C-alpha cells in the first residue's frame, strides 16, 4: 500500500489537525461567471432603464454597453477556452415582449442560440428571468407597485420557459429583490426614482408573490412536457453583519433585525418549500455603529475606518462569506454563490480577492455547507447601473471604444482553479504577499513622513 504522505498536523493528544496544501472542491462543482442583459448586451431600448438614462444628461448611458448581444459567440468561445463550466446571464424581458402580449421570436431565437452554444461548449447555462430591468410598458402601468405586474411576469415566464425549458434546468426567478425595491422605491437612485416606504414594501411583496407563483409554474411546465426536473431559486444580496460595540444589547437586537431583513426575509415570505436551492450574491460586510432609526447611516463606513475596500468603497472581507454560508446551512438546501467580485484596477488585488474568498468557501464546504457552484461577477467589465462604466469588475477587460476584450490575470487564475477543481497551494501563497492598498489619506506637507 502506498504510504500516505502526512502534510502537517498539530499534535494535540488524539486530535490531529491536517493542513491541506491543495484545496479540493466537490465533484461537478460549477465554476462560472455572471452577467445581466442590460449591463452587457447594449441597445436595450425598450426597458425602463433606457428611458431613465435618457431623461437626464447627468446619468450615465448604457448605449452599446459591451455589445454582448452581437458578440456572444466569441464571448462563449472565450469562456470555453478558459475552461469555465457555467455561465449565468439574464433574459431581457423588454426584448422578448416589447409590447404587452407581443412576442419577439427573434429575441427568443437569440437566447436559444446562446444557450445551445453554452451547452455545446460544456458550459452550464443559469438563466435569470428578472435582473432589475422592466419593459417600459410595464413601468407605464405602475410597475411592481401593482399586483398586475405579477400576472404580466407570469405570462412572460410561461412563454420563455415553454420556449427554452428543454435546454435549461437552472432558473433564477428574480435577482436581488430587496436591492431592487430599495434602490428604485426608497433610495430613489434607480428608475422610477421613488422614495416611499409603502411602495417599497408593496414592490417587495409582489416580487415575493411572483417568485412563489413562478416556482410552481416552472415545475408544472416541466412536468407537463416530460422534461427532467428543473431547479428554481432566486438570488439574495447577502450581507455579513457585526456589531461595532460587541456588548451593546441594542446593537445586538438591531443586528438580528437587519440580518433577518437582508438575508432571510425573502425566503420567509416565499416559503422554504418554494426553493430548490438558495443562491447568494456576496459583496457586503457591515459593522453597525448606532442602533437608532433617525438616519439611514447605521453602519460604520469602511472608508472612515480605513479598512481595505474596492474602488467603489465596498469593504474587502473574505471571512464574511464563510459566516453567511454557515448561516444558510439551516435551510438544508444546496447553495450557489451566484455573484462575488470586486471593482478594482489593481490586478494583484483582484486575484487575491478571488483566492481569499474561495478559500473561505472551501472552509464552509468543509464545515458541511452543500455549496455547488461559484460565479464571479463579472465575465467582463460592464455598465454598473448608476455608476456607469467606471467600476471594473471584469475578468475580461473591455475597451469600450473598440469592444476589444483582454484576458486579465484573475481570469487565468479562475481558469486553472476550474480546470483542476481545486486551489493549488501555489495560489494560496498569493494571500501572503502583494497586498496593494491605495493610500487613504494624502500626506500633507506638514505630516512628517517617517522613513524606515
Ligand atoms: C449586484 C448586481 C449586479 C451588479 C453587481 C456589482 O448587486 O446583481 O447586477 O451590479 O452587484
């Protein structure tokens, strides 16, 4: 029998702790990237975002975006070359149904071809049905503040699932319903730019109804047509939350409430049995500063605390994803990380971010969480909603003038991880050095600079 090489252990009586030098992921783990239609396709002229962008000269315009609608063949070929095994993208409802009840068959043919190409290239398609945008005609009818939106959405779901269900089995009904409701109806920085608690709640409630009914409908269609079992879920924008003052009871209570709202409320509203998996997008880590309701600034700002963050001020905190994953274990469902990534211009930081978050996910799997896939946001740089084209989230760099794509170092790192289904030890060493932190405070002439 071959002698097993012991890699390392801590001698503590009978308990021996192994140090794994190579972190293996479960078989058939999905390694993918994610995009959404309006952010990459270009010229989505019939939706509410397009109309919103035209309304004020101060707002960034999505325009041609990444021209992915025309370039999807070469984009899929690139994913295949990189050895990615899955691709999450969204269907643009306003392309498929530009006028109420009028179906655009060319748009469906387009998505069918994209899905066919993915399947042929060994890339499992994950299809999002609603990712923040709505047909303008739906907005004109009051959008998601009205119960009728649920019926319109279901009619659209019935149509697309009937058309594409034979080639797709992973569906996302709604992307980040809470973020959508808050940004569009409370903060008011996304269309239709409202600031009302009541409307926010109505929208959230209707999205929950839409998910419940779409879940049942998709399963019914598959049964009727004799297709194999679909898997249906939604994506939550999850947040890891901590109290700044660890011993304050008020903070602790507030954290419990905030955790419920952000991480669990949609699952509770829709019912656990209406989910085949739980899917989380993870970017945010918050420390609670004050527990009063007079202001929306409850949280410590990463910037003020001089924490490491992305170029748009989102804190880099890999341990948070471990905590959220462990919290999600309670549902006893398979888990997918459907989005995770960083807006940065520093390539060493992007790579380190990727490896450090994956390492935490590995630990969560070891701790018993049934994680089935990881999707980097995003395949390529794209239109980041109200922030326009400035944030660079892509594994592929996009030159927006020529639409040329360039493979970034992190794309190759994810490629190797995907091909070997592990994080090799060599990569873990990335975590030990090359920490690039931009200066947070500009030294003024009066600040004495200490030399080493
Ligand atoms: C997520 C959104 C996605 C993108 C990333 C950066 O919340 O789902 O469209 O904007 O953030």
